[in-house]
C-alpha cells in the first residue's frame, strides 16, 4: 500500500515543487525587469535633457508649433525639457547660439552663411519657413507696379547690406537702374515711413506681419516677391546651433526636431487651437492682435510645408543658390562653402 501511494502521488508532489520553484524564479525575474525598464517605487525618473531655444523675435504666429509642442507634451515625450526664450534684441539669437549661451536659435538662411563668412561657427539644423517673407511693399494701386518703377523714387529700409543687395537685384533684373533708387534709412520705422508717405516704398517688412498691420491701419500695400526678380527664394527662418553644440547634443536636437514636427502637424490640423496656445504666451511688451495673427498663420502654414520631405528638411540646392548670390553681391567670402552651413539631421 505504501508503495502504491508513492507511485501515484510522488510525481504530483515533484511537479508541484517544480512549479513553485519556477514561479519563485519568475517572480525574481519580474522584479529585475521592472527595475531596468520602468521606475519602481522610490526610484527617481530619468532626468530630461535640457535644451534652450531663443526666438528670432517676440512670440507670434510663426512660433505656434513650438508652444504647441511644449504644451501638448511632445518635447517631454522625446525626453526633453525645452526652455523657449525671447531675445532682448533681434540680433542676439544667432550670437548667443554661436557663443553656446543657448542651444538653438531661430535665424535666417543668408545670415547663417554670412556668419560663417565672419568666422562664427554656426550651422542650420532645420528649415522652418521655406520661402522669403521679406517683400518689397508699395502703395496699393500706386505708380510702382514693378521694381524698375523705383527709379527716381525713395525706398525706406533699415540700412542692412542684405536689403540693399535685394533691391539692386530686383531692379536690375526688371530692367531698371538700381543707382537711380534713393535709399533712405528709416531704422525699424518701416510702417510709419510708407504710411505717412515719407518714402515711396519699403523693404524689410514681412507679408505675414507689416503688410497685415498696414492694411488694418488703412494703408493697404501691394507686395513684390524678390524671388520673382532674381533673388534666391531663401529660407526665411531656420533653426541654428553652434558647431560645438551640434557635436555634443546632436541626439537631443534630433529629438527636438521630431517633437517640433509633431507640433507643426498639430497646428496645421488645428490652427485655431494652435493659435490659442500661442496667445497664452504673448509677451506683455508686444501684445498680439488675434485677427492679425490668425491671418498671419494662414499665410505661413503653406510656406512652412516641406511637401513629401520631413518638416525641417533643407535642400542643398537652396543653400548653393543663396551662397552664390551672396558672393556675387560681395556679401560673402568666396571661401565659404554652402555644405558647411547646414545639416539635415
């Protein structure tokens, strides 16, 4: 009887013991896996990589995607803690990025090339606005219908060599004589200059900002696109970083670009909501007009669309054309190479 009992129950006991050992081992294994792949009780979460980005100007419609990415958690999802800063001066952003004071800065394609020509080690890491926003403004319905009509007229600008080159190219391409255009330095008072007829035209205003404000104030203007008159259709806004920052934080910047792309897609799909997020971050010293910013965003969205390329993609041909044009106008050292000024991450 005893022998019979062990014959029937012995294997069952052994199987039970084996299962208990296996379950014990599984429990131990699960504990170690949780510690490696997730945060267990008392364990601190992995700190996010910090990045600072300086805007080119005060917050406005073009920056909506950044604030959307921040508020909707797209940066956090990429393991990033992003701080968005506003410059005290519009010329500060690129300089601070070059000095490593900020990780990223918004600037302009020609300025990046010209900076490298001056030995400033900055590089564009992504295109934001893919077309020129800075157009020639003339009174709507006035005598100036094309750039050559500027002969004998006064043009207000901010004494920027780049803008002088733009006007010379436009007038010459249109068959006029650029030497017959009188340039008047109006500083940043572009709107008053044309609104009060101090000048016959202005260059330096953006089609998504100054043009809209002039129309709202009862001074409608027509705009002439430099890209139609011999000036390369350059990227109006690009993300920049110093060579050193790019070398040390390339992975974080790649993740930044991925989150920024999600922010841009959200704003594209939900423009009213995206603008609503932006308006919560307006600077008190530069209050935003909701109607103007709404129209501005409508202008910007198609100009920020990279088509079948990912958001931020930069065309090498664009950089080569801008490089050649700057050099032909004496604004860029011949030694500067376009391929050194940008990178697609």
